[in-house]
């Protein structure tokens, strides 16, 4: 099948990378429609060396689309998800609107591609901090069951969108030129030369929504509701790639050599074998892989390890994962299934 593909949010940070990754991977399509808000109507974006005019996301512009990638905010996903489903297409949603919906698979193809079999017209991709973490955990749980996970994140500003990258750049430029920091628009505090130990709003239990997303999404993807999990999510003045320091406790012996062997064969993951070799956000940028480094024993528990994990949040954290889901849906003939219950 050569699908008609539409991208809602084509002008955004994820949309930009989506267009590059789709061209690199020669994503099968017979037509590509680039959609955004009314503000972008008539703009031109390049796809694989060819200009395409951007149009407003409307019902008419979605008519006949087989696969719709949505990378805007939750209200946009909620507006168009039911419409795409009703028109018989499938929406692959980058946002958080449907991730925890029990009728919506939340998928990292290397882990739970089989969950695509029960989609009903909407598939979600995880938060950009969840994806690399679950890839490492999925490999490790082949050695011993997971008991408890704690993580601290160091998240790039591109995770907030294109406007946040502009804000960091403007602040860095102002500091370099000895000027006052321009008025804040995206974050509530200066991000350059600073770290913000709050990502997203606070929830009722004093965790932030980002921290709860990591916990809930990890449990859903791994099909392990009883996994003990706590995270602290932090925004850092880095443009691209999210990093995480992760502690994992196992429910039984997990020999280091067996863990390394499991990580080595995990598709999409690169293990840096030498525990004294580091990998930084800049080194992970523009790669589709999740990198695991500094793997070492956690001596504070009976069976546990600590590691560092870095991933390009706009690639495997967003666009690449979404495109891999489309490839998997096409491979399994799950786009426009006639018997699909909707
Ligand atoms: N950045 C990441 O690392 C990352 C990772 C995973 C998931 N996500 C998710 O991906 C989504 C997009 O993130 P982003 O970083 O690309 O944000 P962004 O740079 O702010 O881009 C937002 C996009 O949404 C479009 N949009 C806004 N309102 C719209 C409307 N009413 N109808 C149609 N399109 C509309 C914008 O179009 P205009 O240009 O016309 O305003 C723009 O193309 C978010 O849900 C985010 O949570 C992001």
C-alpha cells in the first residue's frame, strides 16, 4: 500500500525533523500533505528537495489521508483524532492526549509492536524521556524481572518546542553581548546558565505531570503495572537530546555480563561498553539510536545497576519513533483494515 500521509504540525520542531527522517528512510507514500495552524497557510516547506505548500489543518485537508502524524498540542490531537478515525485513517499522535487511553496503543516498535494489532484508529508515541528508558529496561528485563526504577532527567529545551529553542538562543546571545535577558516567553525563569527542576505543571501529589507521564507510560509499554517508579524531571540549557541518570533494582540476580549482552542485542540501542567513557547530548544529536553508558553496579541494593542514557528527543524521542510505527502498521497491513472495529 502507498498511503496518503498528512502531517499536522509540520512547521514545528518535531515536524521539521519528521520531514528529514521520512525522506532519509524513504517512507512509502503516494501523497504528502503538510498541515499546521491557519498562521502557516501558504508557507513552503521542503521535502526530499521538493517544495510543498503548507495548509491549515481542516477536515477537507484530512479527507482521504490514510496515515496522519499529529505533532501539535493536545487540543489539536483531540480535535482531529476522532475525525481521522471516523474517516477510516489512523492517526499517530506525538502528544500526551491519548497515551493513557486504554483503547489506544502506546508503542515503541522494538518493544511492543504487537500492541498495534488492537489499534482502533489512533496510536500514541511515548514522551521523549520514556522512549529511551523503556528500551534499556526492556533489554534488561530479559535478564531479571524489574522491581524498582528511579530516574533523574536532564531535558533539552527542544522538548518544549521551537519557541523554547529560540528563547535559549536569545538568552545566550544576550549574555554573550552583555545585554539584559529579553522578556521571558516560554519558561517562567531564565534557562541560560540555569537548570529548572520542573518540567510541565505540578500534579496533585507534588510530582510534575512529566514525572507521572514517565512512570505511567513506562508501566503501560512494558505491561508491568506494579513497577515501582519515581522520577525527577529537569530542564537544562541544552538545545537537543535528553539525558537521564537511571537506577534499576531487579527482583533477583542480574549479572553485569548478562545485562551487557542483553543491551548489545537490543535494536535501536547502543551500549557504550567502557564504563569510563561518557556520551553527551551533542554526541547523541542527529542519531536515531538511544545510547546507554556508564553502566555500573548499584551497591546500595541487592540486585541493581545505575546507568546514563542519552537520546535525540526529536528523532527517536518523537519523529523517528512515529515513522517506525507507520512502517510497522504498513508491514502488518494494519492501515485501513476493513474489519476494524471503530
Ligand atoms: N519536542 C519534543 O521533543 C517532543 C517529543 C515527543 C513528543 N512531542 C510532542 O509533539 C508535539 C509538538 O511538539 P513540537 O516540539 O514540535 O512543538 P512546536 O515546535 O511548538 O510546534 C507546534 C506545531 O503545532 C502546530 N499547531 C499549533 N496549533 C495548531 C492548530 N490549531 N492546528 C494545527 N496545527 C497547530 C504549529 O503550527 P504553526 O507553526 O502554524 O503555529 C506547529 O507546527 C507536542 O504535543 C509535544 O508534546 C514533542
